[in-house]
C-alpha cells in the first residue's frame, strides 16, 4: 500500500445516545471529542441508533393490530364476494 494516502485506522468508542451504552470498534472516523475507557483515551462518536436501541434488533418494535385490518378488509369486500365483474 502507498504511504500517506489512506486514513488512519484506529480504535474508536461509539456511544448510543438513547441507551448510553458504549462499545469500542476500529474505524477511520475523525472526532474532536474523546472519552477515557479503561484508562485509555479514544475518539468518541455519538450514534443516534445502534443495535442496542433499534426496535428491529431489540424486539420491541410496535406491532400493528392486524385483526382490525383483516376485519375491515372482510367487511369491505364481503358484499362483492362471489360476484364476477362483467366485461364491458
């Protein structure tokens, strides 16, 4: 690899702002903020959503009540059930 053209790849702390959880990962992100973790200083990147707080990963996503939708569909199309449209 050529010298001087690649960004610095280093350990960075990611902070989930919704839950307050932090984790260390390697990245090329640049940050002005730093944080001390286990006696070492790392660059800090604040995340809005991570796997700790995203509903898809936590299983806490809101489920739409499907029975209401099904009943609406059946009520709307119950009148036309069994009828065939005539070709014009």
